[in-house]
């Protein structure tokens, strides 16, 4: 769980810090440059989490493997 939290902080920490400062000081830069980057980092974090969970949790890997095997008879 600590790894997932660290990845969350790594992805969202800069976003939150820059959000607070840029939006108040330079709203035009925030809207044109920073918001797309922040939006991308949030989605990147969401896409990394499933892989982290699968890498760290053997029980979850086994459950996913059995679901895939039951859906695809070729495996």
C-alpha cells in the first residue's frame, strides 16, 4: 500500500502545489499550459495503479489469471 501512496503523491503532489500557486498568480499560464499537464498526470496515476496492485499482490494476480482463463478457453 505504501508504494501506491508514494506513486499517488509523486503524480499528484506537483499538480496540487502548482495548482495553488499558478492559478492565483498566473491564471492564463495555468489555463493554457499547466491544466493539460495536470490532467495528464492524474490520468497517468490512475493507469499505473492497476499494474502496481497486480505486481504487489499475488492473490490478486491469481484471481485475475483465473478470470482470464475462464473467459478464454484457449489459454
